[in-house]
C-alpha cells in the first residue's frame, strides 16, 4: 500500500474530526447544502447535531443526487458463504475462532458450490457475493479462484468478501472471472482495531487498509468498503470511510467505488456493542455521505429490518441483498446445520424484496451490464 492514504488518515485523528463536528453550526450546514461540490469540512457539518433540523433538506438533496447518477434502479445481489472456518479472533463476529459457538463449520466442495449457485440462479439472481472466514491456510486463493470460476458459469457478476490478499492473488482471481471486491476496514480507529482483532493476519491494520487499492490495481472493477457501525463513534469512522472512498476514486479510477453500511445488531455473548448506532443516526450518516459522494454506490444488507430498508430506498441506496443466508450451504446443501456469521433481520425472499422496491417507485435490477463488456473488443 502507498503511504498516501495512511498519511491522510493520520492528518484527521479522532480529536480533530470530533472538534470539527461538534462546533459546526446550522449556518455551516446550510452552506454545505447550498454547494454543488462538498468537502470534508462540509461532511463534518452534515454529521453534526446542527444538521438535525435540516434532515428533510438533506434527504431531498440525497434523493436528487442519487436519481441523477443512478436513476430509479436498485441492484439486487445475494451472498453465498463458501466457508465458516476462521483462524481470526474478531470479538464481534460469530465466526471467530474463540467465539464460543459450537455449530458445524464447513467449507463447501465444488459440487456443493454448483448446487448453491444453481439454486440462486433459479431465483433470478445474476449478481453473487462469495464469502469466507479469515482462514487463508484452509480456504486458499486457489480454492477461491475455483469458486469464482464456478460462479461465473451461473452469474454475470461475481464478487468476493474474504480475507485481505496481495496484488498477485487479486490478479489471479480477476483472471478467473472476478468482478468485485468487498472488504471492510471494520474500524479505522487504530486502538479500537487492536482491541477487537486478537488473532490472525487480520490484526495487521495497514495490510487490511491497503487491500481495496491492491484489488483495484489488480483489475477488480468494483470496490466496496465500509466500517462496522457500532465499534466506535460513527462520526469518526464514517469520516474516514469517506476519505478512503475519495482516495480509491482517485487512485483506482477505472473501478466503481461503493460504500456498505453494516450495523452491529446481533453479536456473540462475550461482546458488548460499544457505540450503538440509532436508526436516526444511520439515516443522517447515509444522507451526509451521499451529499459528499454522489457517484458512489450505496449497499444495504439484510442486517437491517425489512421496514427500515424500505424506508431507505429513496435516500441514496443503490444496491440491496435479498433472500440471504449467512451459513455455508444455507440455500440448498445444509440448511440450518452450519454456523451462521450473524443473524438476519430481513428474511424476505428475493421476489418479495423486488416487489417492495417497485412499491416505492423504483425498479429492481438483476443485471446491469453484459458479459460482452468483460473483454476488450479486438481492433
């Protein structure tokens, strides 16, 4: 990883961000709303308590910007967990090696991956996200490359959300048909990061920070990042998420950059959520980030309730998961036999989510590009 992003983050420590947020006035919020292009100081104002009285104006501007750049479409994707084996000890995660969970841990075999893909493709999905735990010695790059190749037989768009990799590994996956890479920093606060990541390669803050950029420079066309909301003050983490997104938009300009909003809700018994994020705060942070980053995709998972997800559709969301399972083999192979990463809130089928999207005046999109665009046209 280049030192550029790390240096930028170091220039905006927690104290500086919070000072800027807390001293912002309604006048600062109004100035930010009046601008065509906004910067980090505007973001701080939009995060501030002073913005509470301007949420409706923020919502209207967020809706306008989203429609301008993305139309009235909401992309649909589905997660497919390949393995719940994990060598890391992330205190907030159900997969953690020391989580205390005793449910079955498995890694899908090729025929099981085929079965899961066939089941999901039959439901209409054309975009899949392959996930694993943090176990590079068990779930090797070669295995993930094979899984990507299998998934490409069923889906035009294949992404991964796995452990951090080097440039060559990402390049190999792209050659196998990979389109997108999702990787959450979890938290950008170094001390909090150290406290919640106790074992495994994931303990390396800087290596994880550089993963998205390595993926982009290896040819991944879509990069999704995010903070795990609830680990620390959302205003600080989301400020740094914004900085990370801006960095990737510049350094990996051939890749589309998106932000996800995973919010801690159900956690292992040993973990207490340090900084719960309310629904109102969730709305405000999404609106503010949309005003700063009008061209970034916004992903929303089934961690959130059906009613709350539906309310967020007009406010900046561009992609949603549906019909999800967080268990390996959860669609056709093992049902509820295997350990899940976290409990879901929205249990609707893909068809039900699609209908909910239509009911608020938007169009569910199963596929937004053609496989012909994957390769250059010969001259």
